[in-house]
């Protein structure tokens, strides 16, 4: 006889509210910096082309800067900008002492190498934490600018006081931006941390069998509603990193944001779950602001 998984009363992990609290803390620090006669942190964002998702992300990043009292600069290019032109702009931002940190929004057009662009960013200004120097320092456990989405996930686990020590964390998706760095951070001898981590990807066999053993399940593969009830252990903590736009005529915008988790089916099984939108997304922006503050204070590689 098979028994249906037990339903529990779940709690939402409210990333929007948590990000607001972090932004308030940052705004207070900016006021203190100003009062002490320092300049306010300045974030620049480079946006190439007109991808709808990227436009929204970058607009939200700029708005968040205003909210905490940072200066911000948005630099826009059409998608026919050459790689050499973009690399020259990156170098100008590296040299510009008014700018504390900057990001180049991904994805970039196919004729531009994202790797080359990321490697051209001065690590001290790489507030996305994508430069190999920052990734290497993160792996080695040295002070670094950490990638925003992974540190947003860790921060949610911390602020909700969800136990991680000795827990099995299964991550679905091995991207450089989310899956791989989350696997590194949660395996570290830190709090939150000390997880036993399994990193799953498109070549993983018996995925549902593995994900059903997760105490903490992180879905970061970018396929809407991929995680279904049969992939989740009752009582698990589920972190949904997906934000795919799917057509929805009932919405004014014409689309809805869908996570990688089928929320209606999975939420009742979980102890805690992040919604989409309002879960991990706002945390990414809050952590980007935190990185910019660190960069502005020259604290990045401080011990
Ligand atoms: N594209 C999707 N997520 C991100 C991010 O965190 N930073 C940048 N620069 N591009 C992205």
C-alpha cells in the first residue's frame, strides 16, 4: 500500500519583508556615513539591449538605490554595441573613483563574451561577486564580494533561524550565478552552513529520489513548476529561485512570474517555502546593495 505524503501547515519565507528590513539597516548606515562627512555609496548598472526581464531587474536595482540613499547610474547600450566598446566602458568604470561598484546585467548578446566582460571588472568593484577572483576567494573561505542571490538565500535561512547544521541540502541547477555558489556556501563550516550538499543538474539520474531526501531543497534550474509534490519530503524547507515569465492574459503586463516549484502542489508539504514573486528575488537586490556598501567602505577584503 502506498500512502500519500503527509500534509503540514507551512509558513512562507517572506523575502520582500526581509529585504525591506535589510534595506532599512543599509539606509541607516548611509545616513551615518553622510553625517560623518563621507560620500554616499554609488552603484552603476550597465544594461545592453531590451530584454524584458533584464529591464525590470535593472529598474528595480536603481529604485532600491534611491530607497537606501545611494547614488545610482544606469548606462544603457543597444544590443549592437561591440565587445571592445563594452570592455572599454567597463575599464572606464574601473577607473572612475566616483563609482564604488557596478554590475553588467546578464545575459549579454551572443556576440559578446560574458566571461571576458566579467573578468574585466575590477574585483573590488564587482558587487555581483561574479569575478573569478571573488569566486576563488569565496571557495577558499577568504573575505570576498559574494554573489547576491546565493547570499540572499543564506540570509533568509539565517533570519528565519532555520537549522542547517548537518542537514541534507539538495540543489537543482548548477549555474555559476546560483546553484554552484549556493552549494559552496551551504557546505562551509559556517552558520548557516555545515550542510551535506548534493548538487543536481540535467545529467542527474533519479532526481526525484534524491530531492525527496532533502531537508532543504533549492530549485534553481529556470524551468517553471518543475518541482512537483513527488519530489519533496514532508516538512522540507523549499527555496524557489525560479523567475520565468509565462504568458498570462489575466495580468495587466500580459505575463506572470513562475517559480521552479509548483507552489500549490508543494507548499502544503513543506515546513517553510519561499513564494514567487516575493521570495528570493527581493533578497538578491538587498544583497547587491549590501555588497555596494561594503565596497564603498573599502571593507571587501578587510579581515
Ligand atoms: N542576470 C540574472 N541575475 C543576475 C544578477 O544577479 N546579476 C547580473 N548582473 N545579471 C543577472
